[in-house]
């Protein structure tokens, strides 16, 4: 059996902690009414997630648990293990903090940051004189 080379070295990992800290791949989208942050959090259960907004810093943090392979199986190769995913973003004041939502589905975290009413685009009616 050929074992593929590991990609662990290619990940951004902080090694000063008990668990490796990995920056998850993240996309950010903007709509007329919200910013949407989509981050990969493979293996992270809902109970292992923490999303915070403090001052203007949005922090996404997720922890995976140790693998649960049966003791009768011998590991041949491993890239997944206990880890912490952490990503931070600075956002502006135009977010309605009370309406932020976060949803985890199939290892993908989706955080919706609704724009405050004053930050949303507005169509202004033009009146003609005459």
C-alpha cells in the first residue's frame, strides 16, 4: 500500500498550544442585507464550537475530539486528530449584533451578520417638479 505524503505541514498550525491550531478555509460573501462567513470545521461537533463578537473582532473557534476507531484496528496513516480551528476577522460597526446567527451543517459553519438598517442600501424616490 502506498501512503500519500502528508499535507499537515502545509496547513497554518500554531504549535505553542496543547492542540494544533489550524486556520480553517473561509469564504466571506456580501449581500444587500448581510455579510455571510462560511468556514470549514471538519469533525467539529456543535458542542465544540464557539462564535464570539467582541468589540469589532469576530472569532470562530472549533475543537475536534480524538478519533474513535476501535482498539482492534491498527492505524496505518493519520492526518486527522484532535485540533482547534481558530479564525478571527475585524468587522465594521454596520452590523446588527442582536440578529447574528450561526449554523453548523456537514462540517461547514455559516455565520450570518445582518447589516444594521442604516448600513443597508436604500432606494431614494426622485420627485419631479413641474
